[in-house]
C-alpha cells in the first residue's frame, strides 16, 4: 500500500500585541494513493515557549516554519529513546492505514 502523508497547521493562537504564536494545532494526514476516499489523520496541540526575541514577524510566518517549530517541540518531548515523537505519530498513521482504517465524514 502506498500513501502520502502531509503535515498541516489547522489553527494558531497568538498575542495580538506582538504576534507571538503560543499554541498551534497540527494535523498529520495520510491518504491512500490508490483510493483517495481512504484517509487517516491525527491532530496534535503544541505549545510554543516565548523566545527572547521573535524570530519571524507574524505577517511573515509560513506554514512550513510553524510546522518546523512544532516538530522541534514534539521531538524534544521524546517518549522513546529510539524514536522521536513525530516518528511515533507517523508510525501511528502508517499502522492505521495498513489496518485498513479510515476516518473522516461522508460530507465535505
């Protein structure tokens, strides 16, 4: 079975005074390359600590940059010394896809 996984930012919370993003909701989604109706997704909330200075202005943030920050935080909270947390999530998605499970809604 071949499938494609992608990371997405679903939502962010920020302080409006300076644009500091402190909470992010990430999604790791997978779709079967041969059957686009077969999907699996895992959502994960991530808290970002306030840096001494903001690295990127809020208006200049990209989804890729926020995902990078979140993966760093998740991997720092590593549960298993042989596997990062993002690897754990990716393996979880893989297991569910291989077990012929799917999630989602019948309407768009």
